[in-house]
């Protein structure tokens, strides 16, 4: 892997947003953290998609493994999540194509009881960047609020994100409520998140499952 990408990943795992952060095990104060390293990577013309998929996302996956093994606690996950959020802010303008047509309204949300928003934010940013008019409803949004937003905005697309096996069932509630409201045929429902699979997506009657933001764009283009 490119050394700079490796540094970004290591610093994200260590929860170091910038050079003022110490890091967990050793005093790294003064050395560049995630934000400085991401800016440097952009200056070196490393594609923003590579920074996301080869450094930041695998870094978060490793944080999840450390949490599972009991080595990391919730505050450690939060420190890495903050790095991810700050890095996404820096990358956002570089992921946006300014010369594109409007591809339609897209309501996106993390489902009820689920507070994970990093993946949803990345997907929303990339959808926005490729021409969708994205309305982000936030985290822990119940089915009623999602369907109301779809009705109000007359959205053609709904994107649902879930990171917990205990919250993924809320996706089906949204689809059922869209049916009850008589608008299921007017919207394309896209689902994603770590515990979601193609099989689950079909089981609950979603229109498409996307592994990540780039997969979502490709699959949506195919349906258009
Ligand atoms: Co949580 N957490 N967490 N967490 N957390 C996981 C998900 C977990 C797998 C960690 C682990 O044990 N290995 C585990 C879930 C286990 C399970 O359900 N089986 C877990 C747990 C248990 C918990 C708590 C219960 C911990 C506790 O309190 N005891 C708690 C629950 C809170 C709640 O939601 N009610 C909790 C809390 C948190 C934090 C708040 C500390 C923090 C979230 C901060 C935030 O989001 N603002 C956090 C984090 C950071 C994680 C991990 C480490 C990283 C998630 C992440 O941001 N990944 C995560 C472990 C892991 O996933 N490996 C974990 C990076 C992100 C880019 O990837 O979100 O997968 P992801 O998004 C991807 C794709 O999935 C896809 O595209 C994205 C971009 O590539 N995608 C879509 C996502 N949504 C999509 C929607 C689409 C299409 C694609 O269409 C619309």
C-alpha cells in the first residue's frame, strides 16, 4: 500500500484527528494526524476514492475488530469515528462533480435505534457528488418519518443504512409503510450497511443492495 495511505489508516486507528492529538500508546503530539495526512494525500494527487476505500474504510474495519476483541472501548471507536468525519469533510468537495445533471430526489437515513452515520454520510456525499438531490434525515429515524419525508419531497429514491443486526429489521418496516401508503411503486429503495446482504435485501423487498457508495451509483445507473 502507498505509505501515506498506510499512515492515514494507522492514525485513524489511533484516533488522532490532527497533530495536537497524542495517540493511545505513545506520545505522537506534533506529528501529522488524519486531517493533515489526508490534505497531503490530496496534494500528492492520490484519488479521493482511494483515500476512502484503501485507508479510511479499512481503518474503521480494523477499529471494529479491535472493539470485538475487547481491546477497544466505545470512546476509542468514537475517536476513530471523529477522524473519519473530519476526513470526509475534507474529501467532500473533491468527491463532487460540479458539471452534472440532477438525477432525482434521494431521501437517505440511518434506521431507527441505530446511531451509526459514517457510512450513510459517505454514501450521501457521493450520491450528491454524482448528481442526486440528497435529503439526509440523520440517524435513528423511524419508518413514519422516512415515509413522510418521501411523500413531502416526492423523492424517487430512498436509501436506508443499518450497522447493527438488531436494527436492520427496521428497513422492512419502511418498505411495508411505503406499501401501505400506496407509494411503493414510485420509489426505488436502496439498502446498505455492514450486516446487510443481497439476500436480506431481496427478502425484505428492497430494490437494490449496495455494498458501498460506488456500488450504489453503478447499480442506480443500471436501473435508470
Ligand atoms: Co458501533 N458497532 N456500536 N459504533 N461500530 C459496529 C457496527 C460493530 C460491528 C462493532 C463490532 O462489534 N465489531 C458492532 C455491531 C455488532 C452487531 O450488530 N452484530 C457495534 C456495536 C455493538 C455498537 C454498540 C452497541 C456498542 C455499545 O454501545 N456497546 C453501539 C450502538 C449504538 C447505536 O447505534 N444504537 C455502537 C456505537 C458506536 C459509536 C457511536 C461509538 C461509533 C459510531 C459513530 C458514528 O457513526 N458517528 C461506532 C463505530 C465507529 C463502529 C464501527 C467500528 C465502524 C462503523 C463505521 O463507521 N465503518 C463498526 C465496526 C465495523 O463496521 N467494522 C461498529 C466505516 C464506514 C465507512 O463503513 O458504516 O459499513 P460502513 O458503511 C459502508 C458500507 O456498509 C456501505 O457503504 C459505506 C461506505 O463504504 N453502506 C451503505 C452503509 N450504509 C449504506 C447505505 C446504502 C448503501 C451502502 O444505501 C443507502
